[in-house]
DNA sequence: TCAATATTGGCATTTTATGCCAATGCTGCG
DNA sequence: CGCAGCATTGGCATAAAATGCCAATATTGA
């Protein structure tokens, strides 16, 4: 694994919350001068520790007030896993999709405008896809926690 | 809802993928000069359409190779919902937590280093929390799709 | 304690952000 | 169809930030 010292962790921690800080602001936040701050940042990007910078939008402000988790079961005999994975990439309502152990089904997280929209997605898109044998939807009542920040504490031992 | 024209949508679309573009680069990407680009961007931030900028880290590079979804059932008689929601905020392994309709339970997405770490989390943290009566874990085999980008197509009608 | 190596801080230069104003494009009304 | 009024853009000047370089400082191991 990549060597990350305390200063690197500070950088990562700050940028996980404020990804568009200028180098100057970042430097101030981590208590280091701009030059080495920038060098470290470039290294973290280079090494791929920082995978991407993104703007997070407020779903409600763009008319996406509803959210659901959908469990999709595929007919195992059809060997359509790759095709399904491919199709998922093209469905913008699907924000995440994971292949799950155990039942070997898929868990999708879906955002949508209203029930009509969701209904269309399930009926016209999901259920039309070859190999999809069943779909179980659970609606989100409330987002209790929603973060993109990964924990870093496990790296902050002696000088890891 | 906030008025967003075609140009605003282009800005949002670009920044959902590359959140740290300079204003100059953003302007070029959306084919507009820097001045109005910056004005629009500030407005989108001001209005709260853009909620936050973040750096996304590569889990594997920081030793977080495993992921699971955990369904948590609370004893409804104990009225501990708020306390649970509060506690979740302080558990860094929990990346998202949603209250679900139907069974009225919680669905957590959890990242961790190894099974020992996960085991500790479940035994020492989750199951120790008052009101937690049951926990069902499903491990992620594969992340098929993982995006923070919300769909914008539904806003791109005539001139909405 | 000293030498070798890695890291930092500060400065000069290039690039970018930002505020302002005139020019351009759009809208609605006569 | 043309014009007035409003909104948006482009470009320029100034302020701020990024970036590369080098000497100074800190760290490591013997």
C-alpha cells in the first residue's frame, strides 16, 4: 500500500470535505506552506489515492426528491451478468449497483422524480431487460447519513 | 424549483465529473467565456444546487477493500430512532444510512479493511447499541456502478 | 555527532480569478 | 416589423493563486 504520513492524511481528510479548496487554502488548513502542500497533493493524485474530484448536487433542488433501493434477481441460467452490468451503466437513475454475495443478486440505488418516473423505470427498463426475473423495491424514508468520505483513522497509527 | 437553462446543465454535468476544473477549463468545456461561466457557477453554489465539492478516494489504496450492506432492525418500542441516527454519524465505517419504508429498518453501507474489522464493528459497535435487535449483513462481491452524478436529463426539456 | 537524504519555505514567473463596463442578444409591446 | 428595455455576454485590468526553483531545515542511520 502507498505510504501516507500524518500530513497526507490531513490533506485527504480536508479534501474529502472541501474538494475545491485552493492550494493556498489547503496549505493553511493543514498547517504547511503552499509548495510542499502542492507537491504532496500532486503525488496523491498521481498515485491514485485521490481518484476523482466531483461536485455533489442537491437532489431536491433538481427535482429528484425520491430514492429507492432495488434488488434485482437475474436468471442464473442465462449468463447475462455482463450484459446487465453494461446496461446499468446507461441508466442514469441508477446511482450505484453492487453484485451481492449470497443470493448473488444485484442491489441498485435509484433516484427519481416521482412514482410515475420510478414506475416507468421498473416496468419499461428493468423488467424489460433480458434475464431479469424479479425486482424488489424498498423506498427510502429518510437519509440518515450520506457521505463520500472514507474513514482514515486506521492509517493513522505510529507513522503509517 | 430553480431555473436552470441548458448552459447551467452543462456546467453541472461537467462538474459532476470533474469538480476541480479551473474556471478557465470549465468555461472552455461548456463553450462560454470565463466571465459568465464564473457568474453562473457562483449562482449555482449560492442557490445550493451544488451542495459540496469533494475528493473521492480509492478505497483499495487506503486499505478498505471490503464493503457490505447491513440491515439493522431496531426495537420499535424503545423509540431510540434519534439516538441511533446520532450514533451512526460517529461511526466512520458507515458511509450511508437510510431509513427504509416497509419494515421500517435501516440500511447501512459499510466499508472496512478485513473481516476482523467488520466483525468488531458489528459485535462491538452495532450490536452494543441500545435498541438494535437484529442485524443482517450482505457482502459486496463487486461494484458494478458507483457514481455521485445525478441524472439531469429530466431538466433538459424545452428551456427549463 | 556527523553525513547523507528527504522535505520544507520563500521567491520569481506564469496562470487564473474576479470585478467592471461596453457590446450583444432576447423579449414583449406598439 | 421595429424599437425599447432587460438580461447576458466578452474582454480588459487588477488581484490572487499556482508552479518551478533553490537555499535552508529537518530527519535518518551510522
